[in-house]
């Protein structure tokens, strides 16, 4: 009887393994929607389209469709994904805004980031450049800090709006450098950059796609980048951390999540494909053109990253005083 019982258990285990393998091989049985909470053409959307192509290439017969659900700073799309059936057929290409900033900025979000989403992989980080007007007598971070301390509140810095990433990064920088500079919010980064070039404001943080062409054209001066390491696209520009503020890091980022309780086999499949795609030189080059740096990590690593980012941006939002009810 004991031998018979062991044989039955062994056969059952084999059948379960075969069943799981068959299920794994069948994913996805239907087209997969990858929701993006921003309009077409923005960095998160472009990265989502790159990844959709990679998933389709690695899962024969599959179809991954990017579905733009712009509205309320990404909240509309996030809410849809949080409430979706956790079958692997609905994903979200999220960002630091949707998954880290909004929880601190908005009083009542219709979702909880850690409870309602299953992290898959951090796709890319997007460093921001600390740029100044070319007529400002500033060539380094040290110069800017000294100037700001000589005239507290007299240095004006711009952003794409109250509570947006480049506003919050400057607030973190002000705290790190113990300086007092005055915030001037604009309706979007381009308007702020225009006034920065004209000298109406003195400084701001801005993403690579917005800043690098103006830096290269000599219309703005970059004095630092906000990432932990120098950006490959601009290796001569130092980081804020190496400019006298060790440990400083504040970047926008893009990452893939699914509804909570999505099958672990699906999560692992998508994470492995993501990490493999991000090691490809051509893919890395495409991200580099956006000013983004490819990452790729495991679901557990991405969850830990999100937990840290929630804390980081909560501090930044508190410092800024920004709040949206």
C-alpha cells in the first residue's frame, strides 16, 4: 500500500507539472492590453510600445496592444488596471508619477500601489539635468549653492508645474544643499525652458529629451545630473552626488506592473523577457535616445524599489507643500 500511495503521489506531481507547463506555454491566450496613463508620444508611452514589441517577439502568436488612458496625472489608467481581472491580460506601464508621487500628492487615490499592483520589472530610469541660464555666473553645483546662499530667495527656479517631478527634485536638492530658492511653476516643461533661456528664471531640473539638445546647442548650461551615476549620453556632466552631496539621487522612472494576484508564472515570464530585452544594445540605444537608462530587475527587487521611492517622494511632496485634493 505504501508503494502504491507513493506511486500515486508521484504521478499526481507529474500531472500538475505538465498542467502548469501547458498553462505557461499558452500564455497569453488572448490579446494583452498594456495601459499607459499618458498621451501617445510621451516617454512612458514610447517605452511601452518598445516593450509590447519585445513581448510579442518572445511569445509567439501573442498580441500586446498599448492602450492610452490619459487623465488625472495617470490616475485614470492606474485605476483601470487596479480593478482589472488578474489574468495577465491587462498590464500597466507605470511611472514614478503614477506609482510613487501620486500617493503623496493626492489625498484620496482610488488605488493602493503596494496592495493593488504586482510589480514585474523596473524598465528604465530617466535622469534629470540641473541646468542654468548661460549668463548666470554659475558653472558648478558649488557655484549655484554659494550664489543661492548669498541671496536667499532671490534665485528663481522653474518647473513644469507644482508637484511634478522636476519641481520635487529641486525641493530635495534645496534640502540637501540647505538653500532657499523661489519656485516658479509653469504649464509644462517647454514653457519653463523658454523662460530659462530668456533669463526670466535662473535654474531648473529637466529630463534629457528636453535638456540635452539645448545643452548641446549652447543655449543652456548643465551643471549636474540627478542620477546616482553619470548618464551615458553625457559622460562629462557630473552627478549631484559627486558634486558635494553624497547619496543624492532623484530620478523619474518607468516600470511594468500588473493587477495584484496575477499568476506568478505570468509575472516571472514577463520579468525575464523584460530583463533580456533591456540587455540588447539596439534596445538600450532606443532608450538612450529618450534620455533613459535601461534597468531590468526581478519582481521582488522592483517592489523594494517602489517601497523606497514612495518614501523618497513623500518627503519631496511634504517639502514642496504641493497637494491636490
